[in-house]
C-alpha cells in the first residue's frame, strides 16, 4: 500500500463520454465549457459526443473497430457472415421486418423474433427464394 493512501479520500465519480441522457438516472448531457456536475455527492462528467472533439482519431478508431465486420459482410454475405460470427449475429437488431433483439423489442413494446427462427436457408439461391416467398412470389422452378 502506498504511504498515505488510507488517509486520502476519493470522491465517487461517473464518466459517460457519449452520454445522450437517460443511460444512468442521474446523468444529462453536458458541454466542454461546463462538463461536470454533482448529484448526491457524485461527480458526473457527461460531455455528449466526446469523440467529436478529436474527429480524426475517433474516425480511425471507429473504422478499425467496424471494418472487419464490413469486410465480412461484403465478402461472405449477410447470412454466412452472421452464422460464422456470433458477435456480429448478436448485433442484429432487425431482419426481414422483424425485431431480432429481445431487449429492444421489450423496450419498444413490439414483438420479438429470434434471428435463428428467421433464417431458414443459407445458400444464395435459398436466400432469393426466402425473399420471393416473403414478397408473395412463387419460387423459381
């Protein structure tokens, strides 16, 4: 233990760098000119869109985080990409006109359908047949 550490008091603090309000009960968006406030003795820092203060750096970070998913979708197609990547599949919120994310469905008070229940086929021709059936057309013979 560092000498003097026990005597130091640290105030509780909360940081929400992309806060749009509502994520935590005591937060609300702030600005760079007035970034902090206290609620019940807790220091809050909730500058909305903090990445906007460093646009070049945040763009590189976002691109590095999302490009692998974009490439996977482009190279494999939607069905194969989500079947081969559980993380990508978990990020699907809607598909074929259905809400496929249970928490979103509950929050919006709409019906939920599992993405697995919606995916009946995996081949490109099967995908076309799926969409034709959805549109009311007969599948090709």
